[in-house]
């Protein structure tokens, strides 16, 4: 029996620390419960709206989009629902206005003045708000009625089963009658299932910085906020049947579809001459990269023509030209930052990473520095004819170049038309244990012991972590911690900023999604993450700051300054025996990607001998290969191959040999997931990419499982594979659902790993100095790097302490190859005062005494005390204690 109820007020986990369910969980529950339409109205946020829209399409439930907006006047809430495209634009502007003070002192909560609601009412339907904080006074309701009109304003009724809620609804119904508008019924949903209600209580307590015991007055206390069936909701409002019917009638009007074209276009997307311009640009560079006689010239020419054909078919030429223009802008910025006569100027402004490195067009246009033909890189992960979203081109830059580049991009495209991409840090095991255990009132010492013993990247087996941390099985509140932490795992915790993603547009971005102030002044942040941006068709540009690139550039500058040598890292020998001996001995502390303890242990077993080996090495210690069970088989096969060159690598199926030959029968690279699906199960490139995307999405187990049956049946159809073999290979693929590198990314990072190791081996003082000046980065603190560099006295590396008459602000290498610590390394000394101290010494000559230092340096007593405690004043007073005595510190 069809019941005319539509849920118009629902919160997901993107109502941070309030909603307790993901958008896809809400949609799946709605479908199970018999709903054919559901609205999402998160607090001052549209962060989950695109995920909600995609989940709705998958479940066959129609999505209504909206938000619950806080008013500045009195802390009241309104529920706003989108009717049409104009309503979406206006809601984006309202949410943007709510967050305009996000970065102000004290972090004021988001809220909007009522005037902003009135100014942007077109295309929206306004409900008067929830039972606890809705608008209840007649003057404000009449203002809203005047702004929205009788067809777009409704008085909202809710039944949270609290004291006097029936009386409240009767009063609101009378008020609605006086206003001449209908009422609508809603459930104020915060969880998709009753089992998730305790987690919602815990989130409320956490948001209020209270325990569950002390937070009872602010918690709901029942499960009325759980998504119920339409029948149950109609029964809940049996005394207001017209409000139930009106909610359904209103839902029928709200037909805006977020998955349709939002009107976004990236600059150059509609340039009809782009195909010809891209082809001309690539052919002009082709002979430089592949001159006549080059062994790869014919294959490269074939790949170029194929890529140009696919790009033309997909209409992506403007996409590549835009990235090339950004690279040229980066080249200008790099020239300004580096200076014209520096050794750094020999280096490119940035480097490509990720799957785009497999493209010959990226190689020819300078967006990649890795030859995809020589390295046999698979293109389909980055570009194929069945692409449904824009591909990603990731670019790494030194930190100082990136810092200047991002504002320059804002200036070039306009601040209204460019924004950084959001990210949503999720609850991981350790964080969930620490926060939820506090909410439960568990002992702090035991909380910390359990949290520290948990796997940092574990999959949520908190029961095991509690047993390991406490040495026994615990009941009571510890059992509740296990349940709550496992449910919280993977839910968004708060909004943050993507490490380097930007979007640019030909129209103001606020027409497409809300934009918020970013952490750095003058920048803005869109409210969607990279997946939602991709689903919306936004072009995401990844401009990433890479500390090792900065360290490498510092290092080559230092080499030129101390030794008079100009090092061009593109021309160093890539078969240097001394470098590979250091790698094979795991003497890699401080180098790129292969310095962790896990990598060191692996290096001793794999014994890399070439850049191809390093390509695999940087990719192997990743969650994908580890969970997929590829690491130990690869190492075992490599050791056997080294001992017996005739050893035949076993393959799970003969069709996998061409795909997995380089990785000795195991799946190490992300693109091998695509290749296995295509070679073994007969997937098309688009189907294989769909599987890969399912693996890369948050909480994607259900999406991955949807490909399972097609994989097994495809293997039987393509190769006659028996179910057991197909299931075994599927488990290999499924196990790779954790994070993994594409081979192209491994090649880019493997090259930098080699280059950084080569610098460490041949220019150890300069490399150490560069690392110290670029901290924080890598796995190890500065003292560990310094101690490791001095571990072998025969190498002659000497580290000198800070000295007020010899140290610069940063660490330096002197003419004798000794590394001198900078005064900036003195803990507790103010950076501006250290800089003033050094500047005065350079102006007026060395300091002659403690008194001279105190009178000239311009540093306050606290900074001078820290500098003296560090031994930097010993040269002026004959020792640390005399220096402290003269400063009046020692007694």
C-alpha cells in the first residue's frame, strides 16, 4: 500500500559530529524502507550533496537537495529545499554567506542574517525549521512568507517524542492557518538505522566536549531521529494527515537534478581550434624527444597519433592546453623565485606524477619528465575512449614555487572563478578510539595505551586493538567503544583542504557549489571533495608541494656554492654502482620514498638494480599491494629469480602473464587492476576504469562487490575459466582496494628516489644541509638525520653546533664541507629575532661579547636565553655556563 509521506529533513555525516550515516547508507535504507524520494538537508553544508545524488541514481530513489541554515538572529534554523536551477544557485550563495567568517578570530559558527535569506529566496522552498531551533515567532514567519510567497513557504511539524511536542505542533498548525500556508511533516533524520543511534548520541557529546553521562540534556534520548518507513511516519502524524499529504505534494514539485549539467566549463573547453593547436605543439617537440634513429621513434609516433585521436573524440584538447598554460605560468613563477643565474634554473619548474605520466602528450608538452614509451607505461588508466570523467594531471612543485603559483592562478583566472578543493578527514582507528573513549568516560591511561597499540591504517578491528592494548577482553564500556569506533570508522570528521587540488571555471564557482574562505588569506575553498568535483565534471588541477623537490633544489644550489659544480639531475648517470650499493644496503635515511623502516627491510630483500626495479620498489609498500597479498610473493619470486635465472614465475592464469610479467605474477600497480580485468575477465576499458574508481572511493565495498559477478562470468566467457580460478584472481583484485600507485606514478617517484640517493651518496654534506632546512618532511626528525649522517666517521661528515658568529638563520655548508646548524634551529627562539641577530652581525661585524650581543642583536631576553642554552654563545663567554651567567640566567 502506497503511503503519501516524503522525508524532507534529513542529515548525513556531512552534518559533522551530528549525522551518523553516509549519504549512500541513507539512500540504501530509504530504498529498503519503501521511500521513492528523500531530501538531504545538512547543517550549513552541501558537502555531501553530490555523493547523495550519485547514491540516489544507484538506488532508484529521487534525491531532493537542501540545507538546514542557521540564522544569526537567535541561533534559529531554517530548512531550505531546492526547486530548480535558480534555487541551487541561491542555496550555494546562502551557504557561502554562512561561512564568510569561518577564518575570523574565535572561529564563529556559520550563520546568515535573515536578509541574505530574503535576497536569495528565488527557486527555493523554505520550511520553518526543526522542533528545537526552528522559527516560531509570527513576525519572522511573516517576513519569510513575504520573501518566499505562499507557494514556497511551509510551517514544519516534527514529532521527536519530547515533552509538549503535540502541543507545539497544534500551536504551529494554528499559526500556519493564520498565515494562510500549509504545514508539512518531517522526521529530522540523523541516522539510517536504529543501530546507529548510539553513535549519533556519542557524536553530540563529542561536539559539546562532554561525556555521554554529562551530555544527556543535549542528546535526543530516543530513536525518533532514525529513518523510518513512510507508514511509520504517517502514523506518527496521524493527528496531522494534511501535513503528511502536503509534504508529498511538495516533494513532487522539487525536481532539480544535481547530476545534470551545472553549467560549469573550464577555460578553453569550447575552443574549436584546440585540437589543431595541441597537435601542432606536440609535433613541434617530437623530434627533440625522439630524433631520427631513436629506438622508440616509430612506437612513439603511433602512440602520439592514437592519443590525439582519443583526445579529439573526447573533446579534451582544451584540457591539455590549459594544463600546459599553467605549466608555463609556473615557469614564470619559478624564474622569479629562483633567479636567472642559479643552478636551480636548470631544473624544470615542476614534475608530473600519477597516471598522467603514461601519456606521451604530457611528455611532449612538458607536463611529464618520464618517457612513457621507454618505460612501457599503460595509458588506459589515464586516458581511454570510455572515460566518463575528466582525467587527472598531477604536478609536483618545490614548496616556494607552489606558494607563489597558487595566488598567481587565482589572479589569472579571477578569484571568483578559481578555488581549492575540499577534503574530508575521516575517523581512523586511533582517532576514533581516543575521541569516543573520552566520550564514554574511560580511563585516560588505558585509552592512550589502546590507541597507541592500534594499527594506524587498520581497517577498524577495534576489538583486537582493545585486547592487545589491555591484555584481556573487556566488557561494559570497552565493548561499547568497540562498537562505536567501528561504526565511526570512515565517516567524515570535519572539512579540510585538499593537499593541492584546484578548480578553475569560466563562470563564478558559487553558481555551482558553495565556496568558503581557505586557511591562507586571499584564497577560497569549494565545499566538495575531489570525487564530488569529478562527478560534477569539474576540472581539478593538482598542484602539489613536494618537500623533496625543494630539498633537491637547495642541494644543487649548495653544491654550486661550496664546490663550484653545476649539477643537472637529468644528466647524472642512472647506473651508478655506488648509489645502488647504498640502496641495496638500505642506507637510505632521508632519501625520497625508500627511507621508511618497512622500505629498508624490503630493500635488503629485493636488492634493486635499476630504475625499473625502483619503480616497483616505491609502489610495493602501499596498502593495496600489502592487503592484496602481493609483497611476499613478489619478493620470493625475485629472490628465486636471482638465485636461479631459469626459475619460471607462476601465474594464476596464462592470460595474466603479459600483464604481470614485470611484477613477477603479482599485482603491484593500480593500472594492473585494469589490465587484469581486461585480459582475464574481458572488461572494456570503461568497465575496468569503473572497477578502479570503485576501489578508490570511500567506503566502496558495496561498489566493488557490484563488479564481482560480472568479473567471474566474464572470465568464464572469455577464457572458460572455472569459478575457483576466477574467484582466486578476483580476490587478488579485490585485495588491492586499498591505496596503490599506478606504474606511471611509480616511475616518476622511483626516478626522484634514485636522484635523491645519488645526491646523498656523492654530496652528503650538502644533502644533509638541504634536508635540515626543509624540515618537516619525510619519516625522521632532524636529530635522527644528523646522527645517521655522522654514523660512519670514515665518511668525514662533521656537524657543527649553532654559533652566533658563524651560523646563518638556516643550516649551511662551509668551505671545508662541514654542516653548521642554523640559529633558526634553536628551539624557543623567535624567528624574527634570529633573523635580526644575523642581519646585525652581517652589518656591524661579529659580536665581541655577551653585552655586545645583547645591545646590538635586537633579540629579547627569552630568545637570547634559548640561544645561550643551545651553546650558540659559547664563543663569546668561554662556555655555556659563563654565557648564561652573564645573561643573568645561571645562579
